[in-house]
């Protein structure tokens, strides 16, 4: 729905978000879930789950986490932070009401969290996710707003580290441009992959090569 609380008064994208309570605090002793449909990841290679969240809780006591299922929701496991690729994934090692890691630190704006999925979820048809919010018996606040949930393939991340030709000003316009390109990301770039590079010298036209 449309968030109307004091802190949680907007969505990250558009006007609607998933929230613990649209206009008031969450419940003491709450245990609530936001569950996804099933996803077919049988062809996935480096799938990433990402979403935006805004949070106000009793820090360290109340909070939320993400769980995943590889059997259509029959059983669930915590979605751990990936050692190779993650951003803003969990901010509290142990949230009391959750009994494990989660998000519990209050934010004043939306934060984007993203995480590469574990190996046992890759190549599987019937993967589900759910957000779990839990609170203790006292001190309720506005809770969490979740928006802009995405599941996508981790893109390649290449960068130019140096220019090897021309080597000085006198060679500009008389020699071929040559670069050293590095894989700056976690996902390996297959050998022989064509990497597009755009070049513009001063105000001349942009030239693209691979």
C-alpha cells in the first residue's frame, strides 16, 4: 500500500511499498512474512537478489532478514551474505527477535541491499524468497518498508586500467589506440568475449569498438 507513517512516508519507486504497518507501529511480539512466488533459476549462472528498504526498530532487538527455499517453500533457510558479492547485506550479527543475523539499524532513507545467491539455489526450478520480520515483547516502532525487489544476473564489470598506445602527444592521430582492460567484478569474463569500448577525443564524434 501507500506508506503514511512519520518516517516511512513514501515508497522507493512509485507510490506503494510492502510495509509492516502503513501508518503506525508494528506489533510487540510480531512474527510476519512477505513471501515471493516461485522462480525458475534452472538457467541462471550468477543470480542476484536486490531490494530497497527503510527501517525503524528497537535496534539489536527487532528487525528483519531474508530466507530462501529451493523446494517451493517446503523448507526455508537464512539467506547468508555472499563472500564474493554483497552490498548492505545485514547490519546486525544477531537480532534478538530473529535469533540470527538481520537488519536492525534505523535508516532515514531507502537503502539498497543486494546479494549473490548461494550455490544450492542456482540451477533450480522452484526457488522462493521471504522476508521475515520479528519483534520482542516491548518497544514497537514504525518497522520496515520494502520496495523495488529485483532478481537479475550479475553483470560483467570491466574497466580500462591503462592506455598503452599512443605513448605521447605526438602519436595522437597517427597510431591505433590500445588499452589494458581488467575484470573488476566478481563474475568471470569468458575468454574471447567482445567488450565494447567508447572513445571520444576532445569534441570529436564518439567511436565504439569491441
